[in-house]
C-alpha cells in the first residue's frame, strides 16, 4: 500500500515521482514558471552529490573556478552548431541599470564560449597544458515542459572544461571523466549506469563526439545522468585557443567538456524509490540513521530519551549522519512513515524494554516489514550500524542491477520485434547504422531514440546489420524511451 | 622594493590592489563589463571562506536551500523601500525562448522577495519557527564602477533568511549572525573587524535595522565585510508570512537576512597584503606550505627531490595543505617571488646540505628577510610547521589590529578636528545624532559616511553632543572613507 497522498508507481509513475519529490521535501515549484525551489532536504542530497563528484575531480587534477553568468550574444554565434543548438533555449537580458543594452547578454546555457575566451588568454605554451578546470554553477535553458529536477529552466550543475595539446589527450580526458561519472553513479548513487557514445544525432551541439551514462528508472525509462564531450578543435578554432608546442609552432588546442546536474537527484529518486517514498543510498543520504524513541507513559520518557541521546552522540561521534526525532506532537507510527518517505536507510527504535535489555531495534528501509527488522545489542552498535549501511548500499545497487538486467534485451531478429520491445517500455540493444533516417524512424514508431553505443559491446570486433534499415553496422546501441 | 609589475602601496594603493589580484592569479576581467572571472587560486580562497562560514551556519542550526535566479518584477514592488533601493541596479530578462516575456524577470539582486514567497507557503504554525535558511548563490547588481572582488556586477555570496515568532527572537538571530561573521573574520581571516549598527541612512532597503562588520584596509579605508539585517515585519507583511501562535491566533512573522560575499576575498587582500603581494592567513590559505627544492648540479637532483617528496607526503598526511614546486623551468629565486606574491604563509627550502644534515629552511611570509627564516631539524617537522602556522595566523591578526588601532581616533573636540581626521584617511569615532542632514554634510566635506555605531561603545550609558550639529546623541559612530 502506498503512503497517503502518494500515487502508486504502478498507477502513474510520473505522478508518483512528483508526489514523492514534494512529500519528501526535496523540492517545490516556484512562482517563476519552470524554475524550482530546492528545499533543505533536497539540497543536502545535492551537497552529497557535489562532495562525491568534487572529491573525484580534485583527485584527477582538476581545479574549480568561476566564470560570468552573462555571455555576450556574439560569443554564442562563433561556433555554428553550438548557436543553432542553443538559440531556441536562451534567456536574454536586454535591460541593465534601467537602460536598454547595446549588446544583449545571454544567461549562460553552458559555458564553452566564455571559458573558451578565457582559455585563449590563459594558454600560451605547451607548458600550460593540460588545463583542467571545473565550474559549479547555475545555468538557464528555456524549457516549456518542465519537471522538478529532471528538466527545469534553471538548474545547478558542474561543467568541466579542459584543453589539451593533442587529440589523444583530449579523448583520454573525455573517457576519464566518463569513468569518474560511472564510478560515482555506481559506487555512491548505487545506480548501475551504462557508459557509452551518443549517436551523431544526439551529440552535444558543437562536439565531435559525446558520451553519456544512461540510467534505468523504475518505470523502465532511460535517463541521461551525465555527459562527457570530445570537442575536437571546434571551440579552439572559434575562440583562437592556441599554444606554441615544443618546436615553437603555433597549434590549436583540443578541448573537452563534461557535466552532471541536479538531474542526478531525480535519477536517485526514480532508480530506487518505491510506493513508500524515497530509498536513499547510505553514501549520499543526508540522514543515514534516524532514531525514533518510543514510550507510552510519561514516566518512561526520561530513561528512553536519555538512552536515545546517548546513542545519537555515539553514532555521531563515529562519523555517521544521525538524527534523533524527538518531536512531541507526532506518534511513532507517523514518524516511521515520515522517515520512510524521506528514504532514510536505517531506522533505530528504542523503547523502555530496550533500555532495560541494552538493545535497540534496527529497521532497514530497503527490506520492508518484519523481514527487515532485527533487535541488536547496544554493545558494538557502531559496528553493527556500519555493516548494515554497507549492506543496504550494496543491496540497493544489486536490486537496481537486477531490475535493469531484466529489462535489457538484445534484439537481432527483426525490426518488428525491436519496436515492440521499445514500445513496451524495455531497452533494446541492437545493431544500428547511426543514420539520421533510422533514428527518426524509431522516434516515429516508438517515441524513442538511441541512448548510446555502450562501451562494452556484446560482440566486440564483429559487424552486424542495422536492425532498422539492414545496412552494415559496426556497433550495437541501446534504444529506449527516455526522460 | 615592490615585486616586478606591482605598484607599491605607498604610490597608489588602488593600483597595487589590482596588480596583486591579477599577479597572484586570484581573478581577471571578463569580456562582459563589470563581471569577473575568479581564477582557480582565487576560487580556492573563496572555497576556504565558504567552508569556514558554512560550518558555522550549520553549527548554529541553519540549513542550505536554493531559490530561483529569476524573480518576477512584481515581487520586488511589494516592499516599497526595497524596490526603491534596488530598481536602479537591476538586470532584466525580457526575452525567453526567442519570445518577449509577458512579465519581465529580474535577475536576483538579493532574495528576500522570492524567499518571502516560499516562507509564506512553508510556515503555518509556531511549530515551524524559527525557520533558519541559508543560500549560496550568485546575484547581480548593475554597477557602473566595478573593481575585482570589491564591486562587481555579478558576485557570489551567501544570503541567510530566517523567520521567527517574536521580534526578540529575530533580533537575537540578527546579532548571533553578526557574531558568527565577527568570529570568522577575526579567527579565520585574521581581520579585526568592528561590529556595529548602520545608521538609518546606510540601512539595507527594507530593513528596520542593519548591522555590519567593518574592516580597515591598509590604506586606512573602511570595507563593509558582512551585514546582518533585522527586517522587522516589513517583508512578512509584504508577502503574508504568517503563523498561528500557541493560542491559535494568526500572527505575522519577524524576519532577518544576512550576507557575506566574494568581497571578503578583497578584504583579505587589502587587510594583509604588502608590496611583495598577498599575505594569506594560514587558516584560509589554499597552500599553507610551499616546498622549493634547491640544487645546482644535476647530480644533486635525485636526493633533493626524494627528500622534498618525502616531506610533502609527511605534511600532507598530517592534514596540512602543502605544494611541492617541482617546476624545471624556473629558478628558486623566481619561485620565491612567485609564492610570496601568492601569499603562501610558509616556504620550506631544501637543498643538498639540508639532505645531509637532516634539516630544512623555513621562511615566514609575515616576517621579511633573514629575520623570518630559520633552519630546523626534519625530526618533529610536522609540529614545528603547525606551531609556525599558528604563530603566523596570530601575527597577521596582531599586525592588523595594531594597524587598525593606530588609525582609530576618538574625536570629541569639534567638527573641524573631526573632518580633518576623516579627510586624512583615518577613522574618527564621534558622537552622532544619526540625522540625514549630518550624514550628508560629512559626505560633502570629507567624501565619507558613518560606518557603524560600534556595539562596544567607549562610554556606555552616557550621552553626548553630535560632533556635526551639536544636538544630543546617544551613541558614538565611526566615520571613514570607504570602499
């Protein structure tokens, strides 16, 4: 049974999502159409995502910097594909300080252009390369149909921008960051994403090649959870990003860009959530353990609350993120539901009997009902809790992986079978010639496009025939409906 | 002697500032007039400021959240003083997705209005109070005369917004956050700021009372480094932020807001820097210790570099922020200058003799020349370095405090003396009646305004006569030229 006010997933997944995001206090609509308010609990989750990514960026030698929100309109026009891709989505400032501007300013939809301008100034010689920069920022893309976290007019993200001396180096960086994203998604977010190359049609506007990590949501739809782009010399030529090499010859740089946004929060919600609400992976959960004290009589309050406070201090001391729900005006049952909705991985209950017996009850969010509940000694509790959190982290990844694998189908028979799989909300892995015509046909027949050519091909070195047109194809791609 | 390309402070402090900010790689101008690019080294310094503040906000019960960049123009108009104060400074989006907007969107200059809208939705009962929210964000104010970090069209900041059941609680919060800012400035940034109340003329647009921390720069000018506002019920009434109290009566909330911005980076530069460049307080320095290996002959390289790497690992292991400058293409002398410019608190030199003797040389940034240099054993080096960093932190605060105190003058004699002090670039502490006419007269006569009425009054409980008009005055205020 779903929680009060939450549409069951089986009834309407999309409404379930919106219900849970709001009931779990992650985010809310704003008075500005298309913009969202990220509430404290949602922002804490985003801070955990940021911390996990930022640590990995710094470990791989990247430095954070900050570039202007506003970009001169003329900058966007310097890269032909780029301006074509982003023009329909721009928010434009035309008035500043009460006066019309001579040149309108675009609110950044992404920062390749303005960072390209800076790189041109910063890079002189091969000694300045590679230049490895990341920016945490807000960006704006004018979206007509928006959904909390998944597609909003303004969103928060990080955008990495790097410059290299050779195409080989730039490509290695592109793949390294795709690997960083995969590592984060799998090991921190417990989402078994599939890394791969986007088709030419689905490339970033201005890139030579785009790569993505694709995640499967619990309605079977795909969600692109991060992208990494090999920009070739496109932006280097548009912005004159040049360096003198070891022979003193002037060369154009090779650049990359890569990004993950607040969409990742939506991915976490839809990859793990159930009809009771969120299920957060312990590594990212703002609260890993919630303590709910239970007593019927006022005379029991003091001893139960004292034990609860002592346990909270002990777990906090051990570096765990723990919260004691000492609210007077709610029943334990209400609190159980509330913390289940918010996806706290582990609930710790303590009552008068537990105080007497030196025990507590631990209830796992990932295993419902009695099966997920056990009584344990307060001795060695830190170790018990740590082990359980590790187990929950692994269990969420395992459940998501099993779910994913049961909805992936390699289709080599014929186009009809292929389209039926995709129409049915499953993922089809099939030979694909990568032509725009074939991509378009699938879009018309199944409201779906290719997700990516997975790096891990099932038949490496082999060739096949495109499932759509029958022409030779060198790689297999996933097709699925997507967010 | 000043470093190459740096104007001495005594010659032109303002040019010194711009030279150092650029030479130390903190920031750069951008192609958009009034916007700046925060370079990696400057951004790391800002990250340290953020971390120091964010920790304190969380310790005092605040939660981070995120609100939209765009604010409907009509929102700003709901609070009369607020719109009057900010109207001339707005950047306005009039085109979105290629079409003119029905209602223009203002790029937030501050977020009282949109957060007020959210608070109205979030708060129902006294149980929801206090609501303690902070936001890390970019804001835009259309400035004509801009300077890196000090005054830029777009800047980064945090803005706290809280709602309370009583005016007493709101005022306590206003003062608590002023205290948090003071604590951060004094103990982390080593800047002996003066907390106090702004005059009515210098209040935030829409506040009942504004408080600030005022810092003295090394040219004697004042810089407002943080503000905390008691907003009374002004925004609560404009946005209908109401709650039902314990008697079930509907009441308006009392709100506060408070902010510190990337200006703080400018304050750190100008409170400590000298003709050699930055001098960063160890608690905030991105690099606390820089290791410069020194050898003349190629045969000495291996042993020196091995020792340098070992020491780096040891210091890093101990949690210190350490950098090994292993660049081949620069001489040790060049490196010394470079790291002095960047304000690294401690330089560690190691050469062949040191390797043989198990020593290193340590040179303090805050004490120039031989006096600041000593040779120490590699045994117990972590402790030696820690002690020295503590000492440098204390020394920078002491130097800044001595400098400040030698430029503060209590003036009780007459207006002429008072104006001469302020005109001469010093701070005058004087009885002030707080009238607009008096404030205006000082502005005309000395291009200065009141900074604040310090919380710590020299003659508590006493009254005096306004140094400007001679009318009764209940408090003394600082007057100074300011950034």
